[in-house]
């Protein structure tokens, strides 16, 4: 059983081959610049490839215009582009050298990804990006209120923000303010997923049935129910230094 099928993900043989090629490209780039601290095969496949695809079990990504904010080393945008080649994906990040690597990997794999270098606060105010996306993905990008201000301006009304979070978000949501509502969003679904087969960390007693470490992923789907007020996102640095409450 492959890493993918073991987590309920069905890929074609061509897609399996593309992921193998992505593994080679990513490993090569990761040896040149620091894209990720994860360097072993199982870790890359599970924590990057499989993790990036968990949302596709619940949300239809096919044929959509997608923005991946804080793309970093290319996740989830690269795996999503392999899984859904009929989608258009834009990757945004403030670190140019990482985007260069992501664009190179996408080009070599002939994926429909275009990357954009700069600050999200600036892109979120530009008419060519603001409210232009069916889906927006973020993966551990920022604290919740800051994340809402970064991401929701990109989502078109009736579209969705798909936020990849850690398990602590379930408690954090109990004490967060009204940023989501202020910015035009409404939480509609929360899914909990688990990655397994990891070697057990020393001193860690959390085990799956097969004796491996279990990593939890919480995926939150937020619908854009109304337009984001024009003043958001605020100027560069403000969403982080003075988050909405």
C-alpha cells in the first residue's frame, strides 16, 4: 500500500510517477537552499505530499482558480497541481529564492502554477488578485486573526478559504475574536485527519495501532459570504503587529 492509498488518496500511475519526480526535484533543491528541515523520503512523502492532499478528500479542487498563500517550499500547491492538473494555481510568498525553486519544479513537471513574489498585504489590495479566487489555501501561515486578514481578501464571494492547521487550533478558536466575520468569512466545516507510519520519536508515547507516530492535521473550510471591507488588508505589518479581535 502506498503512502497515498494508505491515507485514502487514489492516484493514477502517472501521478505516482510525477510525485516520484517531485521528490527528486525537491530533494535536489533542498540540498541547495533550505526549503524544509524534513529530508528523509518518508517524511517528505507524508508531511509534505500526503499532508498537502488531505483537503482534497473533502473539497473539490478540480477546475478551480486557486491561490496558495505562503507557498514556501511549494506545499500544498505542488501536490495540488499534480492531483488536479485542470486547476490554475498561483503561489505567493515573500521569499524569492523559495519561489524560484517552486517555479522551477512546477515548470519541469509541466504544472499549471505561476508564482508571485511579495507581501500578501499588497497583493490583497490589487484588483487583479483581490476577490479573484475560488479557493485559497494556507498551511501554518500565521496566527488565526492575522491569517484571516491575509487570506480572505483573495477569496471571491461564494468561494472558500482552506486553512491547514495544527490540533491546537480547536482550542484557539474558542478564544479568537471576530476577524473571520469582519472580513466576510464564515466557518462551515472542520475536518480532523491523521498522518501515520512515522518512526516513534524518542520519549514520545503517542502511537498508532501499527506502532508509528501519529501527526494530526485540522482542515478548516471558511466560506466567503460577503465582500471584505476595502480597508483590509491593512498596510504591510499591521495584520501581524495589531491583529483584529
